[in-house]
C-alpha cells in the first residue's frame, strides 16, 4: 500500500476500501467504475474533468496486485500496437535553408484525428524513444512552414520528484505537491530527419516557450510557470536548449521512478528547465 500513489499522492486504506466497494457493484464497466471513483474522491483535473486515465491505470495496478477484481474489459486489450505507416510519414525532400529563410512558421495543436495520426507516426518512426504514452494533461504540436512539416513536440505532466529541479526551486514537499501542475515537461521533441535548417531547433524552443503557456491555460485553466526536459547525455549535448537559454541543472541518476535496487538501468540524462515567468521560483514556493 505504501507504494500506491495517484498523481504523486499516496493512496490511503480508506480510499482503497471505497474503490473496492465501488468496483464490487455488479453490472458496471471499467469506465463507469473509474468515473465513479473520481467523483467520490474528487479526483479532477484543473479544468474540472475527471482524472479518468490516471484512475484507470491505478485500477489496473490494484487488480494486478490482487487488491480488487475488475469486470472483463469490453476491448480485448488496452495495449495499442504501433501506429500504421503512411505515405504522409515518409521522408521528404531535404530542407537546408536557414531558419530566417523559411518564411512564417506555424504551430498546429494536435487535436483532430488526422494530425494525431501523423504526430504519432512521426514520433514512432523517427524519435529515438518511440511513441510511448503521454498520460495525463498534455499538449502536442506539429510545426511547419509553407513547404511542409519541420518538427513535432509533446508536452505533459512534470516529474513528481527531481532532485536538481527541486533544489533549484527550493520548495518544500507540500509546496511541490500543491504547485507541481504549474511545471510542464517537454516529453518529446523531434526535428524531422530530413530537416537540416541551421538554428531551427533553438528557434522553435523559443517560439514554444511563448506559445505553450496560453494553450495550456486554455485547455487546463492553469498557466504554467516552468518547463523541464531530459536530454540523454550520451546521445545529445543539449546544444539547442543552451542556445535557447534553458538552464542546465544537472543529471538524472539513471534509475527511473520504479527502480528499487539502485541498478541504474536507464541512461543518464541532463536536466534542463526554462522559467516562463521572471519570478517562477518565487511563485512555485510561495505559501
């Protein structure tokens, strides 16, 4: 029980008992159970919507540990296969013009199915981490110009605990718990492999830092104060982040949040942050 958390908060015995009681009622779907749990426990996003996906993930964890029994899934498996490949995702003609010669750049927020499919395909095909899953609040972009797409970005919830970041902010555990939703993680950043435009990567980071706070606030009713990201040190030096005035705070321990034996199974990553307000640190640790 001590290891079960929801959005970074421990799950109490009383909450578990309520979840088990809701799940035990006959004739329910997993979706209905999740919605009922969110309603009874007040698990809502800043925009008022239930934390449905986080709750469903918790329900699956509880079932795997033998702590409750869920009704059979209506869909055979929740695991999705790789996105289908399409002609739209194939490599295009090289783009070598400097960023200043590309003309107007536009950020397309990924919301509809056509853009979502293309974003998924690009990340699956060309990002070294693959598609993965962005769980919880998220904003995704495809960035292009008149000649086509140039890049893709994906932003999501921040890491629950991150020692270099937490020391830099100087907040207490209670302040972190209250204000972590004001920190946003850039989980994916991809310059498409046929794009070789000098200074484009850092220029897009600067544009995103101006665009994202508005889009995030429109969607989740909270304006973020800080961006964070991780750069795998043995692959990339983080040059574009340094050029865009992101701050290098140190390196991860290479363990990941589920590591229990300090085996350093994950690559070490450099940690960068970008304040979105000149008083970001003060606001994040305010009483």
